[in-house]
C-alpha cells in the first residue's frame, strides 16, 4: 500500500514527512500501519508510534480497526506481494521453476504472503501494547473491604470508603491512593519500583509490606515488613536520611527523604509535607486489626472510638456531652457492627442511643436522657 503522507523538500535536498493536525485519526492510523509494514521498522518509528497510540484511546481503537479492515479486505496483497516477490529469492524461484501442473494458484501465494505480513504487524503491535501503561481503578464503599491481586502479584487490601488508582508501565508501578486506607504486600522487583502517592507524599518500596491511611489532615504510613522511603511527590530525589531509636517512643521531625523500617510509623501533613514524624509503632496489632475485620480499642476517648467506627457506616453518631466524649472505653468490635458498640456503651458505661433521624443518633448519658 502506498504511503499518502505529504512531503516537502528541505534546503539540503532531504524530504520531511508531515502528519498535519487536520488529518483524521483514521488517516493517521492508516499511515502508521503503512510505516509498520516496512520490512524492519526503525527504533525511531516504533518509539514515535508508541507515543502516538498512547496519546489517546481513540488512536489505538482506530489502529486496531484499520488492521482488521486490511485483514478482511485483503488490501495488503497489493502492497506486500510485489515487494516479497522481488526481495525473496526463494519465493521468486519457486514461482518461476515450478511446472505448470505443480504451480500453486497465484491467489494462494498471495494469501501466504499476506498472512505473514499480518502476523508481523500483529507482533509489532502486541509488543508495543504490552509496553503501554495500563490503569485500573479499585474502590470500596462505606463499610466495604476488598482484597485484590495486581498484575505483578502484589496484594492490596482496601479498607472502607477507599479509592486506589493503579498505573503500571514497563518501568514503574505507580499507585495513587486518593482516599481511605490500603495495605500493600509488594512483590519483589528491584527494576520496577513500587510507588504509592498519597497527598503530597510518595511512599516507595521494592519488596515489603506497609499500610497507607489518608486521615482528615494527615497521612499515616505503617511499615510491617522491610523498608520504605517517603519522599515529596513532586521532588522524589531529596536525600535526608533519618534513623529511629527502637528503644524510644518519641517522634523525630525530618525532611524527605525519610527511610522507615518494619515496626515504624510515618505521619505527615497530606497537603504540605513540611514536617514528617517518624516513631516506633506502639500498638501495631491494634492499628492493623481492620485487616482481620475487627476494631480494637484500649482505653481511648469515646470520641476517638466513634470517629473510627463511623468510617464503616453511613450513620452519623454525635456525642453532645463533653464528659461523654472524653470517657475512656475499650473493647473488640466487628467492623460495621455499630449495634454491638451501642450495647457495650449501654451496659458498661450507661451511655444510651437517642435516635434523631434515620441516619443520625446521639450518644448521651443516662442522667441527661
């Protein structure tokens, strides 16, 4: 098939290939298919094609439709057969030397050549397609939890009301957590860093396990295995290392990059990332109990308990009294089971539920009912 691209001469006598913007996507797809139909497309051609086909989803669709069209209409035979017959001595000799009674019909030879050409183009397209980045969105509703296995065999466990975008390419594994909480068990691959973006922070790992939780004003990173690095999302190579005294439970301010090992907790402002706090996790089992479908509280203010429980329900729980909000409570509750919490508060602390509407309740002490 001839290439209908417009050309013009340069001062040095060379020709410049134009792809005018006004050309339709179908025309561009046809021209790219013609370029890839060359005996051996150059690396530059393949790189340019990869950029073009990845620029917009309509480009890939148009190209796939063009390949299918050529296959169905046998248009490739007009361009491919003469070239093959002239350059492939084996095919030429076979056609010339065969006896008339043994010679295959001309259309059979063309079908063979056409099939080979289509296979070659399909191989090029498949190779490039495998290198194109793919994006997948995973979400959970309020009270829902989900575990997914990613393309590289990494495991992600999403907590309630979470949103995670996974963007894999041939060089990087990039994930963006825009809300909620997720635990990552990373498949080891030093050549493809595993990067989780959350707020203004970038958590980077090679083969480890960690949890990222986007809270109201900050982001919490809990490292359960191996080591992770925390960087600025926009400046990923600032190097300011920090060490943690495993015998101390104090916090240390630092600027990115921060390295944290198993048993450590990183906390940073999700909008600024000016200061990063790094401490040893004192209640790691409690903080990760949601992965087992449970919530554990040990002598915490009732307001903190209600804030955590509220993540798993659409019910709005309000504590009007300050004394009740500051009351220390503890217990083990199943995720999403607010009734068990209400029963425990009624039986153990004389705190009762007052229904205000279908989706709003007050927690009040018995003396103020």
